[in-house]
DNA sequence: GTCTATAAAGCGATAGAC
DNA sequence: GTCTATCGCTTTATAGAC
């Protein structure tokens, strides 16, 4: 086994993928050693706090990625571009639902208690940026927040549905509908409910 | 510590709650012994296959509950009642998003591979019942399936969002919007897009 | 059907050499 | 910064008495 020399920053994406695939509890140090190719001592050298520090670093790294590629565009791009940009970015990032959202997954069991602030911060930031964007697009505040929640829930739920059924067409099915909100539904209405 | 005499069926709801709170990997036998109050040997007596058999039994029990309280009503109730009935049932069952969906949570990590058939079956059954109901309500087949996927994703995503932010108002916010589908959105359209 | 005791492996984390 | 070796504890699972 050839052992390389690592930098902390190079380890984080590998750690992220391991936590994504196995969950926090399922990602044992032994597994992490095997999958990263890094030695036990190297890992504890870079992350003296052990597994918890590794996961925290991963969550911070995820938050930074979303800040750059999702939240800031939502805050600054013209409304017409912002949401399609977000849809494209999350579709690629989550690999059409075959790659999970680590933050969402950590939220579901006791792991949440370890990283509660980071997890809440991630979703609150997303909700704020998206509803701000919808607000600028002309929706009243209540409706903007409601649709932001609906949209983020749709993305998270689409991941669950896709992973559960192993069919990523379901991801695209759900995502397609959030990209095309009420205006499109009026067409269905025109056909189905003439009243 | 007073030790009771258990029956297998009485253990299953307790096991379900433990798996929900800790995840499959996080739910150790020691924890299960402590939380159920059952002895180690009793557990292996009822579930010779160990933890995997416990989780399988829990998943079967969940599937049965949904069959009775969600899927069969969707298949048999008049369309106007079926979906509000489902909304009420899932809102109570998932405690407004503070209690997770075990099947959805298991789908997110490697645990999925252990129970892949049961997990896929649960969501496929839900999708089939709900889209059948929407079909009877007058939606064309494609639209019915798409809205079924959207609705189930919304429920799953609402749970993630609620657990992540510890605010169950988000659950109700998301659920309220699926309870009011195209017919109601046409009202919004009447206001917002006179074209 | 439940008890106590224990085997055998895996766990997170550390020590000390280089 | 990485190595090997190991500590102390927890894990799943089983054995045998009652």
C-alpha cells in the first residue's frame, strides 16, 4: 500500500463522500482510513478532535460551497436567472438525487444534536436567500417564504425519493415542477376545470 | 430494574422509535436493551437474525400501518376526501415533522442496500395509490404521477426541513401548499396573471 | 422466555519512534 | 507528517443455567 502525503483540504471532499455514503455513525475511523488512503495518525494530526471535527469541517466546506454557488447567486442575480441557476446547480451537485444532501441527512437522527447550529444555519440561509429572491420577483413576503420552503422541501424530498426508488427520473419530475410554478398550472386548469 | 415479559409485537413500536431517533447504525443492541427494557437474550429470542431482523420487522410494521391508514383510503375513498385524509394522517403520524420517516431515512445511506426492496416498495406503493387517486380526480396520467411524486417529495422534504430547523411551522407551511393544488392556484392566477 | 457471563471483533483515540 | 503498536471501551452475538 503506497502511502501519500496529504493536506487537510484534500481530505475534506473524500471525508464528505464517505459521510454521505455511510452516515455519521456508519463512517468508522477504520473505514475512513481505508477509503481515504490516509494513515490513522495523519487523520488525527489534521483533525485532533477526531470524527466530530472531521464532520464539522465537512459541513463548513459544504456551507462554503453553497454560499458561493447557490446563496450568493440567489442574492445578486436578476430574478429571472437566479432560480434556474439554482436548479441547475443543485441538480448537478446532488447528481440528480443519487448523491444525498449531507446536511439534510444529518438532520434526521441524533447526529443533528452534534451539529444543530450548522444544520439550522444552512437551511435558514437557503430559506432567506431564496425567499428574498422571490420577493424581488414580485411575490408578497408570506408567499415568497412559503414558496421558498416548498422549493427547498421539494429538493430534499426529491433526493429521498430518488435514493429510495433508485430512479433519478423522479428527481427530475419533482424538480421540473418547482421550476415551473403557478403559471404552468393555469394551463392544466384551462383544460380540466372550465368552471 | 424490574424485568417484564415481552411479546414480539409489543417490542416493534419501541424498536421503531429507537431506529427513528438513532438511525440504523446508531441503534446499538446495548441501547436497544436499555431503551426497551427487554433483556439481550429476549431480543435475540424474538429476532434471531439480530438487528437486521429487528429493522426488517419494523419496516414491515410501518408498511402495514401505511397500507391501512394511507394507501387503502387513497384507493377507495372518494377523491375529495382521500387527499385531505392522507394529509391529516401523515401530519399526525410524523408529528408535524418532528418524527422522521424511517423508510426515507434508511434510504439515504448504506442502510438502503440492506432493505432496498422494502424501501422501494413503500414509495412505489405510495406513488401508485396517490397517482391513481389523482387520476380518478380527473388529472391525465402523466400529470397525476407528477403531482403524486411532488406531493410525496414535499412530505419527505418537509420532515427534513422541520428536523433541521426545529420549527414545525415549516412542516405546516409546506403541507398547506400541497393540500391546495391546481384548483386553488387558479384563484391565485385569477389575481396575479389576468392573461 | 429470561437470566448472567463471555467470546471475538470493531470502535475511537493515543503513544512514541522516525 | 506518517509510521506501527496498542489501550480501553463498545460492539454483535452466543453459551449454558434456570
